[in-house]
C-alpha cells in the first residue's frame, strides 16, 4: 500500500509545494491540512493534475491550535487512509515587530501556532507510529530557529523551541524505528511576511524583499523531499549564501555573528523600519 504523507500548512507556500512534489513523484497518498478548506481543495486539484486519483488525496481542515481536536483528526486519517507514514508539521506564522512594542499575547499566539500545535499533533500521531515501529516525523523550523534575528523575537523563540523539541524527540524514539527530521529554510518565496504578525497581532501585510527574492518554493520542495526520503535528520535549504552562512557562523564564530546582527539592527533602526 502506498505511503501516506500528512502535511499541515498545506494550503500555500512550502506546504503546498511539498504536496505537489509528492504528487509529482507518484506512489504516495496525501492528507492536506490547514484552516482554509477552499485553498486545500485548490491544492488537491493541482495534485490530481499531477496524476493522483481523488481517493489518494484527503482534504482535512485543521486548526493546529485546536489541540482538543487532534486525536479525532488522527482517527479520521487512520479510518480513511489506514496509516500515517510521514507527518510534516509545516503550519506556522511569522512576526515583524520590535520586542519593546509587541503585546505579550502576540508571543503567546505565535507559540500556540508554531510550537504547541506541532507538539500536540505529533503526540497524537506518535502512538500509531510506535505501534507500527515505523514512521517519520518532520517539522519546518527556520534559519531563525538557529539564529536570533531582529524583528523576529517571537518567531525565533518558536523556531528555536521546535528545533529543541524535535531534536530531543529524535533520540528518544530512534530505537522504535521512527525517524525525525528538522527543516531549516532561509527565505523562500511565499506569503510568510504578508501573513506575519505585527506588534498588535494584526497581519503585517507587506511582502519582504528577501522573501520576494527568495528561493522558489517548488525548488525548495524538490530539494527537501529528496532529503526527507533519504532520512536526513537536519535539512538546511535556501539560495542566499548570506543566510546559509549564518548557520555556519553560529557554530564557528558566534561572537562575529552577534556583532553582524547588531550592525544589521542598527541599520534597520536608522532607516526607521517598522
């Protein structure tokens, strides 16, 4: 029976690109989850155009913050598809605001979406994978999950948190035949900055230059999916040499990195950004 890939945040951006890439490869069944059902149906149609049958794609609306629903959502997937071979925790929201201006509730909301929701759904799927002694758990983190960036204190908080959680989970369950992968993208073309939260929680509504000029989401998905299928445990992805270089600087010369980021922040403040 074909493997079942469950993707959250599948209605746009990287999640949509993951769905299309698995459909292009063929031999997989997909579960597409996000809050916006019409957009999920649009993504499903693209997957069918790649050659999948309608029964191969389950549209399952899901709000990751509604953690009380997660057990029932897993049951729906298992009743419909019979199994979950890979769960890609890709739902998330970013931020564009200075810490001193940001409402505490914004931090709470980012954490609920980007961290607690991913943990809750993972824990709901985990008993099934443990019972089968097989499975692959994936989370989309970010370069900001390794490097603290200006205007993203909440986003960096959340992405550092999921990196830590899934790295720790990996060593706990490896002996049960379950793999864990963390994805650390740089700037990928998507609506991430448009949908990011301002200091008051409203949508930022602006396309960042670095996102607009970032890596094409389909190319990102092709690279990531190939590495997921190879069971790579940490997957950095991006075309910006500067962003990818930040990951190496954090390991090799953190003091120089901190100096560089402080200079970057000073420039943003001088420009009156946000």
